[in-house]
C-alpha cells in the first residue's frame, strides 16, 4: 500500500501517481508508444515538404503546358475565353517565361492587389524546405509566386506562375492530417509489437525472477520460491542461474544456522548435568590414584587429562555460550608429543589404522596446547574414519604426518591412504554440517579445526585428494629456538570450547 504524500509535496506525488505507471510492463508500453510516435513525428516535416514541392511542380508543368498554346496560336494571339480556360485548368492566375534573359508575360488575369510571396524551387535549401509547408499553412499571404526550371521549353531560363495558396493550404492540411493518422496508427502498432516482444523476452522473465525472490524472502522453504531456469545464455539466463545458486547457498546457510541453534539449545540443556557427571568422574579418578595396580597407574594420567579437558569444555560452554572460539593462549609446544597424545584419543594404533610420524621429537610450534590437541584429534579421527568406511578396501591403513619449516611458519602435512574426499563436498568441506560425506557424521570436525587454526594466525587447507588418499596442510607459527619454559596452565582458566568433532 502506497504511503500518503506529505503536505510539502502533494502535487509531486499526484503527478507521479496519475501520469507515471508503477509497473514495468505499463512503463514499457508507454515508452515504446511515445518513442515510436516521436520517430514517426520526425518523418512528418520531410514528407510534408516533399508533398508541397510536388504539388507546386505539378502546377508549374501545367502552367508550362498552357504557355505553349500562345506559341502555336495564329499570330500568337489567344482568345480571352481560351486563356481563361487554360489558366483555370492549370490552377494559376499569371504565367511568365524567361528566355535569353528576357522575361515575357504569357498569360495574366487580374493583377493581384498585394504582392505574392516567393517560392523559388530552383535552388531551395534543404533545411528551409522542411519549414516551408508550415510557413504556408500559418502564413498570412493569399497568393504565391513560384519560380522553377522548365522541362518542356528547352531554351527557357525559368518559368514562373502566380496562384492563390488557398488550395495549397487545403491540400497541405489534408495531407498533414493523413500523415498524423498514419503516424499514430503505425506508432501504436509498432509500440504494441515492440512491447509484446520486450515483454516476452525481458519483462516476463524479470517478473519470474522478482516473484521467486519475493517468495523466497517470505518463505525460503517454499518450493514455489525456487526460480525456474530457462536455459538462456544471455544476461537473463545468467541472472536466473546466479539467483538459483544464491538460493541454494542461503538454504544451506539457513539449515546450518537452524541446526546450530538447535545444537546450542540442546547443549545448554544437557551441559549442566554433564558437568556434574564429569566432576563425579574426576573424584573417581582421584580415588583410583591410590591404587597399586601398574596398569591403572599407567592409564590414570591420560584419563585425568581427558576429564580435565572435558570439564573445561563444559565450563566454557556454560560461561560464554558463544559460537566463536576463544583467543588461543599460545606457548611453545612439542609437536611430536602432542601428535602422540592426539593419535591415542583418535584411536590410531598398530592393530588398525596406524600413525607414521616423521616429526622430530624436539620440534616445537607456537600454539595453544588444548586447541592444537583438538585440531590434531579432528584431523586424525577423520582420516581413520575415512579409511575404515572405504568399501572394498585391501591393505592396512596409515596416516603419515610430517613437518616443514617455511620461514616463520610450520607446514604440517597429514596424509592418509584413504578413498579421498568426494568431489560433491569439496567446495563445502569446511562448512559446518555440510562437509561430511557420511550420514553418521555431523560435519563439524573440519570446520572447528579450520577455525582454531585461523585463530592462531594459521591456515588449514586440503592440498591433495584422490583415489590414493588425501593430504591436509596445517600452517602454524614456529616456536622460538630458545625461550622460557612453558608456564603452568591455570586450572581455573575460563575458556570457550566446543566439541571435538
């Protein structure tokens, strides 16, 4: 519904509403008719000038033929009756011929009371000829004197006649109205044809695109909001294709957002109880510390570290509830030890998929230990699951990890001999809920790993993938060659942490 005009501009609003239609189709129809009429109007002056010139030339030829009667009459004397008939037949009042520089009056009726205006057809300028018909129609004169080159008299210099312009004005006015009627009809017909053509090829497709955008904005899940591709290769077809891709991307983003919202709500509901359970598990692990069993003593530190990480994750979710990771608290970390601990949590071992580490034991990187652990666990677990779910696989699975120092950065390569990343998910591999090719996976692992890597000022990319396996490259800052020993990590540090994957 249109807004009412403000008191300061009512006239402008009324003119816009009354004289300029709002729809694209109506505007197109008005513009095509106007421009077609304008083009036809530009053709009226030349056509009218040509008509006037031809009308005058017809009178000149008639007057020239009448002048020949005086040459063939006995003693070159023409009776008054014959002269009157000749002048009336030619539609003129006076006929004169110039030959060898001598002007001779051939026929003459009553002498006009007022001097006629001159029309010289011999050397008439083209520009002036366009305005001559309108001067004749609007001029005050009642007689016209016309001078033209002869056609029948070979030796004459020119021939001229004088006649009333009443008949000429009447003929010009009649011809002008016929031209206006023709131009109006042609303009309307041409405008309608152009309108229908443009409406078919431009306006209707744009209306479909606009309708799809409006329906999509109202309800992205509405099937009618999906734009119908016409297969055109012009700008309209490209707009349809881009809108279709944009709608698909927005649907994926909205679905991911909805799933994240649902996940956040579920986490908020269960996280409090989970934290209490983990606290109970910590108490149980402290009691196990008094056990004299060597196997229990060997596994207890790993259990304690896992419970400590889980409690911190739960506390971070309850404290912040954000969708962004906290800033990393970096320190020098030995990569080989972190890789060994992550492989144990990702369940890589000699019995199944095994880890082949080519990282020197003393090599260090600058990272947050907990966040680095989560990155490595996600990457190693994804590699193991890809290998274990490969159909028709023969041979043992392995994950090779190597590191290369490039300037002030470490390039960590994690390569597996799995089936590779399917082509259909490569473009959205690092998108939440969209980067997994398995129905039992959430698709969050790689998204979390990339976010954590970027928080360190690094990068996580898929370098190589194919039937022989995949290679992920993790870029992290290098640790200083010499630096202080790692400070103890505070047990009460509040951090945002998400699930491992």
